[in-house]
């Protein structure tokens, strides 16, 4: 696998995580940045976290 494919995949995962986070009421931008650092670990954390309830 070339380096460019790796970076495209990692960036795509970050965007997917941002969407998942927004679906749970969390900041998509923050989770996108966290995902750039942690990758699949961030996905796991998003899945485990409870939905944020807005009063």
C-alpha cells in the first residue's frame, strides 16, 4: 500500500468519525481532529460513548 492511500483512508475515517460524533450530539470538528491522531481508537470511543442529551 502506498503512503497516499494510507493518508486518504485515515482522512476518510476522520470524516466518518465526525459524522458519527455529530449523530451522538458531540462536536464533529473536535472528533475529526481526535480521529486524525487516534484513528480507529477514536471510532471505538465514539461508539462506546452515550448520546449527549440537550435540555
